[in-house]
C-alpha cells in the first residue's frame, strides 16, 4: 500500500455503507474482482459511470500478510475509492483475519473467494473448493468478526453453485448463520465455463436467504443487469467482462463512448497505470468500435505516446465529447 495513496479517513465515514445500499430496494451495480484488471485506475473509471460498489482483484491473504512488497503491489487506494471491498483468497482463518485487520481502515469490507475455478487456486485450497468446506468458511468468517473491531466492516463470500442447488442453499444458510453480510452467487458450477448461467438457481438461493444476494454471470448491458435483477429477485448484480468491454455499461451505454475512453486516458496517466494494463484496457474498450484492420494496428502499439497519437489521429477523441 503506497503511503501517498492511503488516506487516514476511513471509508465507512466517507461513503454510504454497502449493506445499506443492498437494503435500499434499488439495483446495486457492482464491479467484480478481476485479476490484473479491477485495480484502482479501473475502479476510478467505472465509478464515474454509475458503478455503486467495487471489488479489488483477488489477493492471496498469506502473501499479503507476510510480504510488504505484496501489500504495496496488490493494494492501492485513495479517498475517492469508496465503497470498496477487498477480496482475498484464503484457507487459513488466522491469516485471513490478519489481512482483514490490515485493510480495515481503507475499505468497507472483505470478501472471501469461494468461486475461483482455476486449477492453481483449487490446488492451494483456495477458491471454489471452499464451497465444499462450509466449516472452514465458518471459521474464517468468525475469526474476522472477532479480530476486526469495526462492526460496520462487512464480511462477504463469492461462490459458485453445486450441481444440486440444495447443497448450495445449505452452504449459504450456514454462512448466514455465521454472520456473513451478503453472498455473491456466480450461477455456474466449478466445471462450467461458457455454459448458460443458471439464473433459476440464483433465484432459489435468494428466496431461501434473509441476507442480501448478488447475482453474477454473463451480464453485458444495463438492460441485461436489470433483467437478471428482476428474474432472480436479488439485491444487486456483479459484472466482470461486460465492464471490461464497456466501462460505461452501468450508465446505459450500449458500447464504450469516446468520452469514457478519454476519461480512461486521463485517469491512467494521473495514477501512473503501467503501460500494459493501460493498453489492454483500451483494447477491450475499443473491441466493438474498431475494424479488424484498426485492431491489428492498435494492438501492436508499444508506447503511451503512440496510443495517444493513434486515438487523436483516428478518432478525433475530444475530452469534451
């Protein structure tokens, strides 16, 4: 955590509490935790376009606690970066609670990743394997609750579903009884990647719970977000790839507006975003508004100045547009 980016005023004192947002009866629009992508600069961008709540990328709690270098590189925030949830990969209650105490002054809560299906995560005992270990999830939640003194600090989990949705309902009920603030449900099983999302399963889970439930999976527009919200009866929707392709999605834009692209340039330059990240985000944003030949040229650019020249020359991007 870079000292020049951390503010002493706590997030909870400055911005609306996420739990209050989930109980408002309004659609809460959430930016998902995305490895490499949902960092401070991108969170700053989507907040300008009606995103209500942002997550950090998944951070391995053990590394975060043991390494100052990991803390500096993995978690950067500023005063406008609220409300904010820090997502951790963890399989040890003590290490998770230690990580939660470190970020507590700078965030509204933590989220335990119980949904990542990647092989490395499963091999380490992180991610989606935790949906089959409700006792470990319970212990981690309890330990954070015991160690973090702020009662408004949220502890949530993000899960995938089982083939048998009754097992998922049982997991969620046990998590609720332990004191989880809300649950985000990605409507696919661990084995599923591109298959249709099981929104009916998310609806069943929502109807079985008293705490807020957030729906996640294949949401690409504000209209789709609103449809999923109505279909599932959930309290919010979380979007990943849809926001990468169109960071202005939650503001109702069908494709990334030029104004949003220039906002990204301003934010990335101001926050010192590394070139590869800066360029990669632009490639996602411009996917729908560039031809195949334009993509080939743009994707081969290798410097910030070249990108700025290209945008100005080819699209006449104007900050006031």
